[in-house]
C-alpha cells in the first residue's frame, strides 16, 4: 500500500530555484487514491483592502498566473466570479488582514489552526483545517490561538508527487505545531536540516533521522 503523506511537510530541496517553490514548506492537508493536496506555509501576502476582497472571492477569482504575481506583490484583477466570500470585510479585525499564498491552484480560503471545535479535519497532530464560513469567522474573532489564512493550493496525483520526492525536489518531514506556526521568514531554514536528515536516513536505511547526526 502507498504511504500516505497526510500531515507531512514537504520541504523544498536547496537545489530548487523556481521562485514559486524555492525555500518553500508545504503541508499536506488531503491524500487519497486519486489526489494529494498541500498548502504552502511560508508565502505571506499583505494585500490592500480591495485586493483582500478579491482574494476572498467577493468580486473576482484568480487564475494561477495572477496568484503567482500576487506572491510577487503585484495585484491584478482577472475574471468575474459568482462565488461568495466566506465573510465580509467588516468581519475581519485589521490585525487579521494577512493571508498566505498556498499555491497556484484556486480553491476556497482555508485556515490552519489548533482549535478542534473550529475544524472540519485534522492534518498532523493538533493541526486543524477549517473552510466553513462560521468556523473561519469564529476562529478569527477568537484570536486566542495562532492561525494562518491561506488562499490557493498545490495538487498532485499520487504518482506525480512520488516522482517529485524520488527526484529529490521535496524532503518529507512529519508536521508539528511549532513548525507550522513558526515565522514564515525563518521556517525553511529551521526545518531544512531535519528534513534533509530524514531523507538521508530513508535512503541509507536508518530507522531514525536522528541517527544521521550521530554519523556526522
């Protein structure tokens, strides 16, 4: 049976130069026989109010090209969409008007957080996912625990992801709360050594990535 990557971090190899993925850390939030879905964790966006409304889908949807431009801090409106925002702009405290670019594929805005009552799913130990409107609103208004609002995602069929991992594009590491909610600017540098050790341990047949440190 194929290994499930649900609740795992994909840590971009230091050899990756594509700005979409370079120094990226991705959390796998869904994995089944046909589709694996992940969200980038360290791509913050700080849009102006108009752009924020557009990202939420009130008046516009974003194709993958524009989302990549938004990651580069350039905002551009594209096509009209009939989707509704999960919450109105007035519902959002100013302090929460920060999003993360999850990937070039469009989809509903989601939140990663640590409160079971506001979740539809769990990915990793104590890491929860919310996409329903009321859960998002409750989570933002609660503000007692860290959370990340994420727009967009990455997607693979299982064979594609397996091939990318086998090619060394991604290192795989179990997700934990400290890593997922750490500073976006420091996240990759904090996990890349552990992730590389984990990959090396698998390649040489060691049962524990910590054994790599004993060999150094």
